[in-house]
């Protein structure tokens, strides 16, 4: 029998238009993305990691674990991930002296969230367990949308209805064509419109910046010379 589950994708955007196919850029971008993804994952311990999908985290939780209000629930988890992403991003921008394309674009990265409530089935193939079902397809199709914002939470109808009134009033409706699934009414809230307090940017000294830049280079070095696969 299918299980009712919350499905959330946290997707990092901003590298594609800047990146060049150079090993140094790719190696540094992977290390930077890894840190950002890990910071978001640590910020939402109540959500289960289903899979890392390139620059995105696919997370889930049993529906009954997600209270609809601000005391616990999916929106506080998304906002905690947003804060963690930007705190880590600010830290890396402040500490990094590298001038490669990837490192120069750290401050231009964005994060967006798509969230859906649906029925899923767990499927195990050898050591890997995946979630399958039409609603898993739907939440991934929601990533390709016409939302006119860089950073947002895009949600399906049941999750929109679960929002507190002060947040629900900020949401805008967009009827989105999902490939192969028809048109679905979705709602988005721009994260910049929500009262999210970010920590002030750090102001590290030169020794700390040098240590971080050298450390980044050492961690990425095996990928740069081809000893470690991407």
C-alpha cells in the first residue's frame, strides 16, 4: 500500500550559466555545492534524505510527522534550510580568495524549494532504496516552472491550505503545466518576503582566508588531476 508523505526538493541554482568545462572550476563547484547541501541537510534533521540529485536534495517525511503550523511542520524546516544555505554561502564568500569561475560565483547562487504531499511506495534495489510513484514524478516536474523569482517555496494545494493565514496571504497562485500530468494549481511564496533573519556576514582576517582557500584547493585536488571521479 502507498504511504502518504511530504516530498521536498531543495535545489541550488546559479552555476550553469557561469561554469566553463574546466577541471578546476568543476572540482571547486562540486566542493562548494557539497558544503551547501550538507549545511541544509543538517538544518532539517526531521526530514529523511532520499537522494542527492546533482545540486539538489530530495527529502521526505511521513505525513503524520509534519504538523501544519509554525510549531513544527514543513515550512519551518524549509526556512531553516534557507538560513543555513545563506549562512554557509556568506562564510565561503568571506573566506575564499580563489579567483576561479566557480569561486567567484558563490555569492550568486540561489536556493529554491518545491514541496508536495502525495502517495509514495518504497522500492529497494540491492542496497539502494528509492521512493516511486506519480507524486514523486510530480514534485520533480514542479522544478520546471514559471515562477518569476529566484528564491521561493513552491507548493501544491494541500500544503498551501496548511499554511498559517499570515503566510498564506503572501502566496501567489500559478497554474503550472506538468509534463505528462496535466495542469496543477500551485502556490509560491518568495523567500525574500518572509521574516527570515540571516546572521551578519563574517569578517575573517587574512590568515583565516588563506587557510580556507588552501584547504579548498587540497580537498578539490584529487578531482582536478582526475584521481577522484565527480
